[in-house]
C-alpha cells in the first residue's frame, strides 16, 4: 500500500508517520510539504520521522507537481494554515491551501486512480453552540477563516466521492500532546508549558468556553483507520475525538494543576465573551471505528507533555514569542525574505529527498 501524506512536516505528520510505521510496516510512505515548520524540531533524535519515508517531496500544494500522486493508494491531506490566528492574518493563503488546493489535489488523485482521500477537518466548524453536544447532523456555525475553509473543503469534496473514490473528512477535536515538531499555540499544550516555566496558568477568557480535545497520537490512529476503512459511506464526515474529552477551558487548567499542585490559576473575569464554545458528540466515530476510538486520557497527555518538555530542558519563559507558536514562524520567514506575503516560498532549497 502506497500512502502520500501531504503536510507531513507539521505537528501531526511526524506522529502519523511513526504510527503507520508501527502498525503497517509493509506500507510505503511518502511525504509532501512546503517546509514552513521543518526546522521546528523540539526533539532531535538520531533519525527524524521523515527519514523513514520512501521519499520526501518538497513543494507548495498550490503549484503541486501532480506526478507525485501516481501509484498512490491513499492520500492524507494535512496541509493547512492551521489555526484561527494564522487564518485571520493570512486569509487568502488559508482559503487557497486549506480549501482550493485540497479540492484540486483530490480531483487529480481521483483521475490518477487513488482509492482513498482523507481530509483533516475540524470541530471548530461548530463555532458557537448551545450546551447540546454537536453531532454530524447538527447545524454548523463557522466563525473564523480557518473554520470556513474547512467547511468549504468538506462541501466540495462531497461532489467527488463515488464507488471508486472514497473520501473521509475527519472533524478533529482540538489537538494536544507531544510531537517531535511540537507547537505550543494549542490550549492544553500552552497551559502545560506555562505551568513548567512559571508555575502559573493565565486564562485570558473567563474560563467557560467549551472545547473537545484529542491527543495527537489518537489523531494518527483515526487517520490510519480512515485511509483503509471498509465501512461507512463512500463520502463520510465524522467527528473525531472522545465523549470523555469535552472540557471547559478552566477544567483544562485544573487538570494540569491536579498533576502540578504548585501551579496557580488566574482567570480574566473581565474578558469579552469567547464565541468559540461547543461540545461535540463522537458517538458515530465510536460505532464505526471502535478499535480506533481514543485511548489516551487527559492525565496521561498532560504527563506526556511534562515529561517531553522537561526531557529537552524546556525553560523558555518567552515561548509565546518563539518559533513554537506557528504564527511567529511564518512572520519570521517573511521577515527573512524566505516567504512572500502570500506565504509562497521565494527560493526553495530542494524538490525531493530520496531515502
């Protein structure tokens, strides 16, 4: 089985590659990435995840050489301007990368005989919702550029699915957990990092917004399932997470404090309302993919983050201004004239790395 992971050099990609290598050692894995975050390794082992690929291709999904799709059985589309702050600053590139390029690549994948296309979507499409957990048939309410790009991607992909081309749109809960290309612009990751360096967690909101979360390792398990699944509709939109992982922001801070009792929590009682608040129902995922339903707990995920950050001597009190925040990395690349304002590479060092 040949699998192409597009956007494999980000936060989720390395964990996904490592997972496939464990569970499907016979699979031939290929990567395609523009390399925005390729230098963001937090853990530098003797071998980086992509060294286990058959080939690492470098390029922009907006100008992709479609020949890399030849002979692939499954394509996993992780490429994205991947959170609200980045989407708000780079609205045009976000729509082109998250939505338009995903559709173009899916269309070309279908023409070239790819059987399965996996699209990383997001539970953020629910936006602001009442206390009733949202399921796949609930009304969506995308509030941000990022969320809207994911909705548009889902809608246009639906037109392509048929008996020969299976499409799975995974509406992931908010990611968390340790990765060799860690990012700290995620709520739980931020709280743990802050707890380590300052023994404080400062909640900028009033702490009441709800978020579903998922460990990045469980995301990788869901991606594997989606790439080989034999049940469900040919076009499937699926909430991916656990019904045990719907937390208020304040609950997340308290979960960190439970493991690190010395941590102080402060809440901004004067904060403006955060409209991004929703609970999510993951029952359909559990019924379709019971063996792939999340197995990690909030407690072991927090401990994993603590252990991982301490193992690399993490002590950066200014981490919110560092490369571990994705928006900072993009701004730094533009300032260095490596990217233009459309996030296009000015000069790329390589096109393919064969292993």
